């Protein structure tokens, strides 16, 4: 399926339909908890404070998603998180599309503000390709190596 066959939409938490919320949580649990064998509190109470990007295929199935926090909500910078691509959609560069959309949205809503994320350490080069730089040494979070990364504010 070509990348152009995917469409995205931004939703505040209170705009998510029950079906959208179910698909979003199911994808995140399937990947972050089950696939990565990492039992942690996926429903962390922060989703209501985030804006969510849902990337769908031509049939409307969720292919990927992320969440975006405004500065001051989950740290001093804007923050991207829970960036995930459905296993059956990997290899289509949708992760790049998700991150680019997250950066564009953060820049549009919060001009000049830096953007932070906590990356799994093996994805550091992926995020560096989008302009993020590591700002911490690797650390364990829920048994998985992570690194804090930052994309500077626009000039």
C-alpha cells in the first residue's frame, strides 16, 4: 500500500470516538506491552491532556498514532510520545510520516518552542534523522533502554 493511501487526523482526547480510542489503546498495548514484553501502565492518565494524531489506511484501520503535549503539560517543552506504527504496516516509512506530522503540529501550535521526546535507545538514529539530539545518557525505563532527545526551537 502506497504511503499516499494513508490519511491522518488530529483529535483532542474529548474528540476521539469510542472506536478511535479503542483502536489507539489497543495498538499501543499490542506493541508497547505485549510485543515488547513490557508490563507497564500504558493508560497513564496523561492522554486527556494530549492531542492525538491518528494515521489510517484506505480502509480506515489505524496504521499508527502519536500524542503531542503542549509546553508545560508534560515538561517545559512541547513533547511527542507514544509514537507507534502497527506491526502489519512497518516498512512503509510511516514512522517518518508520524514524526514529521508531530513536529509540524508542534511548530504550528507552539512556534519557537523546543520539542522533546523519550526515545527507545535503538531508535536514536531514527529521531536524529528528524533533527532531534540526545540530551541524556541512556537510561532504563520499564526495563527498556531510552534516551531523552530534544529538537531545538525554530529561529
